[in-house]
C-alpha cells in the first residue's frame, strides 16, 4: 500500500499512465488466483478512485516480476 500511496503523490503533479501489476506463477487454482487478484487490487483501485486517478491493473500468471518488466520495457522501447 505504501507504494500505491507514493504513486498517487507523484501522479497528482504529472501526467501519465499508471499500470499496477502483480506476478503469480501457476501455483494455485484459477479460483484462488481470481480471489488473490481481487484482494491485491481492490484496495489499490479504491485508493486511486478516491483521488480521481485512473489505474490499469494486470495479473501476470506466466512470468516472474523481473522477466515481465524486462519484456514490457523491451516492447515499449521498440515502439519508440
């Protein structure tokens, strides 16, 4: 939650797209994953809604966080 609150502070003074992601490799059943996503993202989405900021949330099922970030940065970089 501290990270989400810090992003809200920063974003109030700038423009940009906010994407929050949570990486989970296949360890649980699909229903467990859905419950986990709801638990992780509901509070964050509520915080952003309260200050009228939009946020996109992504549950990553097939990559660890480091690989996901590297892949997203590589894709974004090639589209510049």
